C-alpha cells in the first residue's frame, strides 16, 4: 500500500510508475522478492522520475503461507495493524520515505502469522479524515473499530471502517 504526496497528474504518474515497478519486480525475480528490496527498487524509480520533487510513503509485505510468516518493510507509511484474537498490534517497521534519498535502506521485519490473523493497511487519509468540527478520525479510533469488527473478517473490517468514517 502506498500514498503519493500531492494530487493531480504528476502524483498519478508516480503512482502508476510505483505500481509498474512492483509488478515488473515480481515478474523478473520469479517471486523471490523481499519487501525491503521492493521498496528500494521503487525508491530508485521515484528518484529517477521525480528528481526529489514528489515523495511517497509505502508498506510492502510478503506472505509465506508455508512458513506462516509475514515479512514487511516500511517507507514512512503509517504502521499496518495486525489483529490477533481480538487484539490490535501495530506492525512496526521504519524506513525513509520513497523518493527522498538515494541511499535509503529498508529493513525487513518478520512476523509469525496464525490462523484468523488479520492485517489492516491504511493511509493517513483515514486517520486524518476530519468531521465538520475539524476533529480527526485518528488511528486510535481506527484501531478500536478494527478490533470490534475483526471477527467478521477482512470485508467486515473494511465495511465497519467505511461506516465509522461516514458516521464520524
């Protein structure tokens, strides 16, 4: 998941380039790509295209069902949430924003996954969504909604978050 800075045509082009880099990397590596190396590739693409003018946050994640692991790397993006047995845990991995520096290093963080685990990715647009009173939705509210809806699976969480934001 990613979030390109700004709006408009330039940001849309960077979004397309990031997605194309991701797809090409998966195809060229024969699915042997790591989350950190994917972010490094996207970083180089953004630097070449935007020349430090547009940046992007992102989280890359690789699931290994046989090993029951989730490996992720983060480029300045809000931490995804892992919901396990009704408890929400942030998946903390840190790294520099994409397109900000050529010597960026992204680190893989590996998490064991269990049956029933749920990962929730989101952009700052969810947490920073404001109501008519200029109050932000907040990550705390998002975690609460996610935790309550987790028993209903991914679609249930998605629907609960959308409903909560609309109500908010």
